C-alpha cells in the first residue's frame, strides 16, 4: 500500500513531536537525532560469475542518540535520573526509555521507542549571545522500535 495523497493539511513537523523520558513528557528539548543499522556482509565462492552466494544475518547497532535542550531542561533530566540511581549523585548508570511520538491529525501516528538507554556524555559550549544557553547530551541505547517494528531479525525476542 502506497502513501496517501494529502493536500493542504499539516504534515509532521517539529510541533508534532512529543518527547517522553521514563514516561514523563519534556518540553525544553530543541533537537533529537538517532540512527540504527544492520551491517550485513556478502559471502562469495568460486565461479566465473563471481557474484555473491548469500549474505550474513548481520550485526545490529544503534548510534548514540543526541539530544539538544535548554540548560534547565537538561539539568531537570539529570536530576530525575539521579533520583533513580543507587549511587548518590550519580545518573550515568540509570537505564531508561525514550519515547518519541509524531502526532498530526491527518497523518498516521508514529511512535519511536528507544530502549535500554543510559546517559553517555555531555557537551556544553557557552558563548555570548542573546539566545538562552543549550547543552547537547549523548545517550547510549540498545535498540529502536518504530511503531513496534525493528530492523534486526526479531525471531529471537529481546
């Protein structure tokens, strides 16, 4: 089934995004990027054709999620994770889920669950400017589900 024809309706855009961490909605993030891939290798054998005989099942990997947000929002997330930590004042070992929803009235809803996440890094660059200050954080994750669908071989459930 192909995508539908839509004329003069709102398409999914920044205002369509709902971002939740540990099921709590955050409003102060201004950017999110994430990617996953499945690296597969072709297997060759003998023959004049020298074409591949098949490919491997592959290795699934998730790149670090990058979240950009206003300083206060990033600090609020840090504080909330630190409250869940077994180590006083620590927040880097707390595992959590990021739920990104794309909702627009005339579009099919899209839900991206980024699972088994831990905080991996902080990046701050403050400069003189009229703009409020931001931070970028990196989150290490294990898998991404897009509307329940996964890129890897899902016969062996995780």
